[in-house]
C-alpha cells in the first residue's frame, strides 16, 4: 500500500529534521533574549531578527494573496467550462431525441456488479431498483466479500427466482478484489458498478450506456445524489455533492479530465478495464486510480448528469470524518502513484488543470483557517486590500453553489445553510487533511473503515 512505512524509517528521518529545526529556533530565540537583556553581545542579532521578520511578513502576505488569486481563478474556470458543458449537452440531448431510434437500437450486453460486505440492511432495495431498469440488463452479479451477516442468504432467498441475479461468494479480500472477480465473471461488454447502499432510477443505466455509442468513450460517471437528507451533516453533504457534480464534474467533462468515476454510479467499457489492468490494490481510491490510467491511455470519460442515483451518506460527524480520511488519503495515494505519468500524460486538461487544481485544494484545506483569521483581522485593522481579496474569494465560492444548483435544477432551499456549511466544512476538511498528511508522512496504515448502514435512503 502506497505511503505505508511498516518499519518507521521515514518517520524517524522526519522527526530528526523536526528536532534540528526546533533546536535552531530555540537557539535563535535564546540568543535574541540574551542580546536584548545585555547578558551577551550579538551585534548582528538585531539586523538578523529584523530581516527575518520582514521576510516572514512578505512571504505570508504573498501566500495569502496568491492563494486567494489562484482560488478565484480556479473557480472562474470551473464556472466557465461547466456552463459551456451544460449548453453543449442541451444540443446533444436534442440530437439524441431526434435520433432516438438509433440510440434505442444500441443495446450492448450489460453486467451490473455490486460488491457487498455485510449489507443486509440495504441490499434488497438496491437489487430491486436495478431490476426495474428500463434497460435489458444481461446479468446482475452480487460479489459477497466474505460477509458475516445474512447478506448472502437474503440474496439467495429473495432473488432466486431471477436467472439474471447471480451470487458469487469469496473470502474477505477487500472491495478491489471483489470488483475484479466480478469483472472476470462478467459476460457484458459494459460494466456497471454500484455500491450496495445506492438506488438507481429506472432510466439510470440507459443514460449511462447510450454514451458508449462513441467508441472513444471508456467510462461514464453518473450523477450521485444524497438519499438520506435528515440532519445538518447530511444536508451539508447534499450541497457539496450538487456543487461537485454540477460544477466541477461538468467543467472536467468539458476538458476531458474527470479525475474519478465513482464506484457507486459508473459504467465502464470492459475491454478497456482489461487493457489497463483491472482495479489495483495499492490505494484506497481504486476508482480514481483506474480513472487516471484510462485517461493516460488516451480514452474519453464522460459525465452523464441524467444518470441519477441516490446513496446513503454518513449521518454522524464521526462517520463523516472516517469516510473523508479514507477518500482524501486514497486520492493522495493515487496522485503520488501517477506523478510521473501525469507529467508525461497526453491529456493536457489532466496535466495542467485537474491535478494542479486537486493539489491546490489540499493546500487550501491545510491553510484555510489562516485566511479566515486574517480576514477577521483585516476588518478590525482596516487593511482594505486583504479584506477585498478575501471577500471576493468568499463571494465567488458562494456563487459556485448557486450556479451548480441552477444547472442541476435543484431546489434552492438547502442553500439557506450555505454559509454555515462552508464554514463548517472548511474546518472539518482542514482537520481531515492535516490528519491525512501526518498519516502519509508517518506511513500509518489506513484501512477501508466500512460505515454502518442505517437504511435511511428515502428515495
């Protein structure tokens, strides 16, 4: 597993470097105190201290202005290309409506794969929703990754009447191994992956599959929504999902550099999965890893906003943080794994925007509380330039969600929480990112950390 340092050698070196830096800092402070109290004479200390403070202020202000400027520029790019993609899709959908006979005749074999581990609470509903699909599915493979509850018994008992539903049982080996086993058994040309807590609409699979009429398309990302909006935490995630899908993903689709096709709602061309070597086991973000390998191989990845699914998101703060640590850690692993391939990638959108944008997000999460503190200080100190820079950044950030909700034709009522959501998320994700960075540096093992299902998906 990437970053895993079982012997702890990397952390030992880092601790030594930290110790040396702290020793130098303590020595400098001691010399300064001795000099100021005339207990020792260091004539260069005053000049040294003044220069150090001067450059520290310059670097801090430069960082602040540069961060806000890059963040603003990034948001403008996302807004521009998401609107452009929305307009292009309107034309495309009209074309498909006119030529619907052709698209209805396009019926490749489709295999739906559901990897499961202790999913007795939600598995019935997920399978039933898939069986109601308006697409003639070839088979539904339930890959049981060593469940210790009654998941397998439920599948066998309730769905034994259908020749399309097949249960594959295996010893516990993780989601990646379950997905790969399912793909190896699949007879479909198109693979649909779905999480056990996710509910598909009747037309979701049809919407995903019709994009494969373009032979250069290797994967399609669906539109994942929250199905259990029942408290502030789930509502905040709803705002995040809508913004990410309707703004970020639309823009990345337009630039052909979507960085992750989520395993909860996705379609893949089986031949391409085989070509790039299936899912890999060395990261916690196996879907992001496969996505980047496909992009680097020169294929297209599409975002289909009409392929809607509803999933169960974490309902408690503890579960939310646990999930985000896994997501963030896994994404960092994928970026590190592909660092050389990204630099030489033929995909310019990936190389010059998507990955730099992703890395900037990590950096911003690490330091965002500082921006808030400086913004508050600027209000009281009357530092107009910093105040205006920060205010412009905040307003553009809020505008992102309004535009995303408009593009997705979502109800605007949840945006009453927007300011609270932005503030809460900023500090939650700062905590998560710092924790992830320390885990990566120390080489800690981070497991999957399966969330407990509640069955509160109301869709």
